């Protein structure tokens, strides 16, 4: 799958294929590996003493001995000041910091952060035990973890050397992305020196794992200043937070958002993603859906983005985008009650031609739009004009194939629709939605009048959306995800999705509907791009994480 680095909304980067994760509905499983442990303490700090009254830490360079016993500290007991086990140097009787202890504590804190955010977690060790490097790799590989993060701290013979570095396996684009995300976020939290992000063949836990893997060296245990920091529970919590932020950033980067601060700006962002220039723009009301539902085929026919405006004034962001596109024509969808004459007059000052397509009601407006679109395939889509989800789910397919969308009330076909079916010489109709949206009476009428209806419907809007995607987009390389709770983002994205021959699938704000998850899972290996339409309000980051659970290496 193609990964993007967002800068406002969308934008560029490397091409990476994701393949199906083990469990379609689970959140990503993160394997956390606390480095060293048991008989292998890893790096060890210089000797230090802790004042038992104040907790002040002093590193010992003058040969003082037996400070740990004098302070009443017992070997292996948890120290009240550091929250780490006391490690007493058997030769000097002074305290030392073992890297393995810091690694474990940071990793446990990281696990808690991951769990609280809804991620699945797996620890290679939860206690001070020995593990081979092969064991660590096998734990991650057998669990089919999404990523592997090995937590370490560093050491060097020169005690002034310090800083943070993160390693990944050469050639792993996802590993490189993960390493950079973690390194950047970790530095923000702990303010250490940025040493490097580097690939290496030398680390067994990187070349022995089957998923994107990194090894993080947070600070230098051999540097007294950084060892002092590592002895602080607060600092170790910041390290865990930085690593967590990097992991979270990695997963959320995998699914780019096309989003602005509101629905009007999101529509502008969609326009910028799909069009450098456009001679024509379709303009719809941003706070109500009826007149615009049928607009996607018209937009595709004119290679025009769909922009949104307020009813009584031209939205400034929309006006600026019309200028950027160099548009000379704007087609308004809906009557004066939907988009006022004030808006039309303002448009006439910035473009050469302003047309309005409007009827006396939503059904007549949709029919007039259908007249403009035509139907070379002699097919029409019939869907409810009283709600938006079904029309939005079919809009990309309808636009791409230039099939007009006709709206109906629940229980009957209006005279405008009757007339349009006849004038377009329709021989095939596709009913989108269940019998509570488009009644059996309408279906019977279509049969009686030889319009050969076929109904696509699920138990709810999400099942219907999944059925449409599966029927008409059987091998997608791209997909767009929009909220099923409101209309503007999917409406704006419909023509762009059609240009990419991609479905629009609908989701809930905070959870991925099972049928949508199954559809994405089915074609995960084929998908190169998945875009979220809208910001965190319409689609939460939890949705992005859940989708990532399906689209992972």
C-alpha cells in the first residue's frame, strides 16, 4: 500500500504493499521486546550512591565504597526513589543501574500506553529472565505481530557520549518509516541528542523478524548525566510516551486523510488532491444533502470537483479554490432556497458562466441532473431521496459508468422520475437500499413497466455499502473511507473516487463495521491506496488503527 506523509491533507512518499493481517477485526498487534534480562544485564552504569533521606543521586569517582549498604539498600529490592531493583556492585558495594532493568520498566510502561490506546500488545519478557535472540524473534513471528520494537539503552567507553538512535533492517521501507517516527517522537519527549536513524544487518532481532522491526537505543547508561535521567521514573515514562507516540504516528501515517478543518475545507482538499486545473466546478449546499445526492455522475462527466458552500453566502475557502482551479463555469445544484441568488451573483463576478440545475423538489432536481448526464447504457439507479447513505455508496460507480441517479420517496415513483426513465429509454434499473427505503411497490412498478430492477441492499447502511463495493469493485487498487453518519465528505469525494475507479465505503465514527472490514480484508493484497475522507470528527483515529489491522505486512 502507498504510504503518505501528510502536510495539511495528503501528499507523497514511498510505495509499500500491505498484506492481510491474521485477524480482520483486531487492532494492530505490537510486539515489545525489553532488551537483555536475566543473566544478561546489558550495559551497566558507573557506581552511584543515593541519599536515603532525600533521594539525591551522586555518581562516585573518588573511590568511595559500600554506600549502598550504608544507606540500608538491599540487593534486588525495589528502590523507593528509582522504582528499579537495587543492583549492588559486589566489588565496591555501590549501586549500579542495569540496562536490562530500565529496558523492562520502559517496556511495561509502553505496554500500558499501547493497551490504553486500544492496541494489542505482546511482550517477549515481563520479568527479569534470559531469552535468546532467536526466542525473541520467534515470539513475534509466531504471533504474527504487526511490528516489533526492541527497547534498549546504550553504552560507550567514553562517558561523555550520549544521545538517542534507532535502527532498522536495510531495505525495509516500513521499518525505516517506523524508525523515523519513533526517533522523532522520542526526541520530542526526552530532549536528548539526535544521534541517527540507521539501517544495519548486524542486529539479530531485526533480521530474524518477519515484520517491520526497530531497535531503539534511548539513552547512554555509561553517561552519568543520562544514567541519572534513566534512574528517574518520570524520565522513563517520557521514554515510553515517546516510543508510543512514534508507533501511533506510524500506523496513522499509513492511512492518509484528505481533510480540512470543516466540511467546506475538506471539499477543497479533495479538489486539490484530484485537480490541478478544472474549467467547471459543481457547487452544492454544505449543510443539507437532497439536491446534491445525484451530482456525482454530472461532476464526472464535466471532470469537475464538487465544492460546498453555505446557503446564503459563498464560502471563502470555496471561492479561493474556484480561483486556484482557473474555473470559468460553475454549476449550482439546487434552487434558490438551497443556494441563494446572493451566492449566484457573487459567482458571476468571478467566473464567466453560472448555471443552476433545480426543480421544485429534490426528486425533480435529481431528474434534471439525470437529463444532463444521459445514460448510454440505458441504466438508471433508483434510491431513496429521504436519506443519503445508499446514494453515496453507489455514487462512485454511478459516476464512473455515467449512470444517472434518480431519487424516489419511499412508496412511489414521482412523475418526474417516470418521465426521465422514459426519455432516457432506460431498460435496466438498480435499486439501492432495502424495502424500508425503496418500497416493494416501487420495485413492482419497475417490473410492470419493464425497467428490469435489481435490488442491492443490506440490513443497514454499512452492509449495503459493503455489498455495493464487493459487487462493483471486485479488484480495487484504491478505496475511500467516509463516515456513514453524515453526507458532505463522501459527496465531495465521489468524483475523485470515480477518477480512481475506487469504491467509497462507509464506516461508523469509532468502529469499523464487520462487513466493511471483511471487504477490505478480502482485497488487502490488491489495495495500494486507502484514503480517509474527513478529519477526526467524522472518522476517529481508532478507525484508522482498525483498518491498519487489516492492511498490514
